[in-house]
C-alpha cells in the first residue's frame, strides 16, 4: 500500500487546522450576530453556529486525509 510522507501529512494537518479555525470563527461570529439580532440574546445560535463550523471542518479534513488512499485504490504494488 502507499504511504504518505511526513512532509505531505504535515501540510495536510496544517491545512486542516487553518480550515478548522476559519470555519469555527465564522460559525461563532454568525451565531453571535444571529443571537443578538434575531433571538433575544439566547446562546443556542452561538452553539449551533460553532458546531456546524466544526462539523464542516471535520468533514473536510476527513476527506482531505483519505483522498490519498482513495486515489490509489485500484492500483497494485
């Protein structure tokens, strides 16, 4: 089977962490805005926005890390 080099894996992890920070921050920010403007300062929109952001980042990281193995699935050693 094929193996990822440490450098390639490190780049993918860096990309995942950066993507997670952006998506968490965006979800948190949108949650705060919706909480203040539309939901009378309840906290659930903040939690929902943060959770959605983290969930999207997790799914992107999973796909990015598995992509290497899926591309080589049909090839033999």
